C-alpha cells in the first residue's frame, strides 16, 4: 500500500470522526437529504418542478412530520424524564437507608468471626454505601446537565433543519464536486462506492432503528403490564443504554429488578428480570437476520466493529466502527482494496 493511499485513508477516518462530533447535525442532514432524494426526483419528473422547489417541498414535508412527532411523543417523554430524574435520588436514598439497616443487622451476625474477616466485611459494606451515595450525586448532576444542555440541543435542531434544506438544494452539485476530485477513469469506481455505501449505510441505520424500536416496544409493553411509573421515559432509557456496547438492557433491568426483590416487591422485581430475559432472547433471534439483510456484513463483523470503535474513541466509535467496515466493504465491491497475500 502506497504512502498516498495511507494518507488518503487517514484523512478519510479523520473526516468521519469530525462528522460524528462537531459535524453531527450536517451528517444527519446529509443522510436525510439523501433519503429525500427519490421524492425530489418524483416531483421533478412527474410535476416538472425545478430542484429548488422540489427540495423545498420535500424538506418541508419532513420538517412538519418531525415536529409533529416531537409534539405528540417528545413532550410526553421529556416530561416523564424530568419527573423520573427528580424522583430517582429518592429511590437511591431509600436504598442507602436499606443498606444501613442491613449493615446494622449483619453486625450481630459476624461478631464471632476473626478480626481480619470483620474488618474486610465492614470495609466492603462501607464501600457499598459510598457507591450508593455517589450514585445519588451522579443522578443530580445528570439532571442538571440535561437541563443545561437543552439550549444546545435546540441550536443543534435548528442547524439540522436548515442544513437539510441547503443540502437538498445542492445535493447533485455536491456529488459532481466529489467525483471531479478523482481521475476520469476512477470516477465510475467512486460512483459505485458511493452507491454501495448509500445502500449499506441506510441498511445499517434501518437495522438499528428496527432493533431499537423492537426493544422500545417490548420494554414499554412489559413496563405497562407491571404497572411501572413513567413507562415511556424508562423504555427510552433502556433503548439508549442498549445502544451502548457491553451494557445492554440488563444494565437497567437486572439491578432494578434485584433492588425491588431486596425491598420486598417480588412481583415487579421478578417481572423486570423476566422482561430482560425475554428481550435478550428475542433480539438474539432476530438481530443476525436483520443486520445481515440490511447491511450485508456478518453479525461478528458488526460486533467487533462496535466494540473496537467504542474502545478507541468512546461512544462515537459505536457508530464510526460499523461505518468504517461498511465503507471498506463498499470499496471492495467496487473493485478497490483487492489485496492478496503472496507467499
């Protein structure tokens, strides 16, 4: 591999990282604009519109639908999240009191143990109490961070909507500009890469949306059956945690269910653990099929890319890792990077 190719790959990875960080609203807008392009072509071919008018209509339709969904669901979910974060510290304070009671009860049980064993047990119990106290403070900080981040989210949303219109207006020009950067003989290959990349990226996003929607619906149904408060907000929290590598739905449902079992609420505690097992088994059955059909990469490749991306660059790597694999597969399909080892 030549130095020029290595530099090109490095610059491409840097660009992808920047797109997923500071350029996130523009990346999302580009994806939406590409998604709306068939509708633009329909307006231009069927109704003889120019690109400016067709893009304006399609972008407005998307904006109205998005704002309508936010008005119908977003307000309710945000209200439940605020109420949940306000009451969550009380739950952990109650758990802190329960641990103190357990410590007092346990002291009468291990008085006859050797001094070293007593010291170790007391140290472990004190550490558990400190952990719960830290969790209470962390929840308060999370709520404050969420509240302070609302203006930033509003700016992000406005920039995202404006970028959709601007990118839709000039999407064909942008594609021509990218192709013009390559030699004429290479342009057909680059165009094939872009086509395969579009299909794979939309397939990946579609698969993640389907899996998240399945998790949300199953979680919501289970929480409603168990008559848990704030089901919309908690189901959303489960989906967000489930997106993160390693964590999964068990990071929310299992500790929560175990806590309820310890506090005497056996029905809800067992129900939450059963819900976790059901969601896990169901997803393991449908996930390989959905990922394979939508993206065209194996489940193992997707898992490895998720984990490696997460370990290298954090949460952003959850999305960058699979995207790098998708770009590589698209390039190979177009005839690039056809390297073979010679012995």
